[in-house]
């Protein structure tokens, strides 16, 4: 065991050279703020006849991601400098920073690097994906929701190559909501490309809140996860929780829908306190590493939807689909929904065991 701090330990790490090479990106047309971007499909056109430019799309995406990561770095700096006794979020950032630092120092990280402020790509990500593909829950699933991050790229590939429907969120939900990809609508030689962000934009079908879809399995990325409880930390932006909450609203998932994460063995930790988790935090039922599969039998209740009183106006302002959902619910109920405090992440709420 490697001890990061008193009461915080991680398991020995796994080394492997197995990994899926990144593919060339392609493209789409997206809405960014009030600006319409024409983003390319080389050799193809959109339904309205507008040609897409893959290079422009990727450049725009990377630029916006860089801005988002700068914001995250600033948030992390403030949280790490705050008093952990008075700041309910500081402890999460301590764990995240130590994990990112460790993965870089020990060279367990894979491109894109550095892994700070990302769902970290890791050595053996493909091996962990193969472990996941052996699960009954994956083999029986017809539709799988997978996060768009690099370490889960092979899972997206296995989903599509296994004749399953892939549901993946558009990056940071800034251009819309989810995209659906179906293998029978893809040529075999385009499946790997379809597993990239620009490939999803090029080949995916954008869906809205009224889409009738049943998701059989959810795959999310993690920075750290507790194998004893299923408690998980993401990179700190809260998108996995928002995506989960909106899928609950749509009726696409329920408490029985398995939630799986793939991580490096070193990302297994024993110091994510249940009593400090937020009410929106999504626990995981199954953890797949390059060396093992862990069924957590998590005692943590799964979120039941969007917790509007915990959602900051900043986050609401960033995500159009959330504003649409809030407006829809307020119209339906005839009352104004609450808004959370002005901060990047919601305050913690006590979580009781089942």
C-alpha cells in the first residue's frame, strides 16, 4: 500500500503498454454561446448543406477545453488554500491533486498530459476496458452511456463494435446534450473515428430531453474511487452528476441501472468519507482496473435527479440544456425552482447509508 497522507492509502499500481492509439479527429457544427460554429465533416455535408471543417472543430474544442481547465485550476488553487475545516469542498481537491501528482510522478499517466484537471488517462486503460466488456451487465446491455474522456475511448469502441447503442454526452454539455451512435449506421472503418469527440459530432445523432431511450449501463470516469463503498471523485466539474440527473428525469435510468468506472489500480483509495459526500454525488457499483473487477455493493443512495438548490447560477448559465429543463419544470409546476449558492460546486449534504 502507498500512503499519501494519514488515513489515505492507495493500492500498488499496474503497468502495461496496452492502449488504444488516438485517432485523427473529424467534426461538426456546434452552438457555442451565441455563436454558430461550422465544424467540418471532410467530404460530407450537414443536413442544411453546410460543409464541416474537422480542423476548425478540433481547434475550437481544444481552445474551449483549455479555458475550462484554466478555470478549474484557479478553483483548485482557491480550494487548496482554504481552511479544510470550514470549506466542505477542500478535502476533495486534496485527494484529486495528490492522485494527479502521483500518476504523473510514477508515469502511470497517458496522453493527454499532464493529467491534472482531467479524468486521467492511464497505462492499462484498454486492459480495464476488456475487463468491463466481460461483465454480464455489459454483454446484456443494448444501450450504454459512456463518458467522452480518453481512458474510456476503448469502451466506446467495444460498445459500437459489439452492436450496441452508444450514448455519450457532448463535451461539457456546452453544445447540447447527448449524442447517440448506432453501429449499424456506421461503416466498419469509421467505428474507431466515431469514438473520438469529433467523430461523435460527425456521426452521432443529437437527442433532447424528450428522447425515449432506455440506458442499460452507465460508464463514468474517475479521479479516485473507494472499492469498499463505491464512493467516487471526478475531476471537479460535476458533469457526470448532471448527466445522471437528467437521464433520471428522462426516465432512461433508475436505481437499478449499474454504474461502472474504469481506473488504474493506483486510483483505488480508502479515504473518501461517506459523511462528506454531496447529495448529487454518483456512487459506482462496479470498478474495473487492468488487473481486477470489484463489485462495491455500495451503500450510497443514487441521486434522484437534479438538485436545483445545490446548482450554482454559474453552472446553470454555462449549460443550455439545464436552463431548458428548469424552464420546462417551472412551467409544468407553476412555481419557480430554487437556485444554489454562487459557487462552482454545490455544498456537501449529509449522506446516510441505506
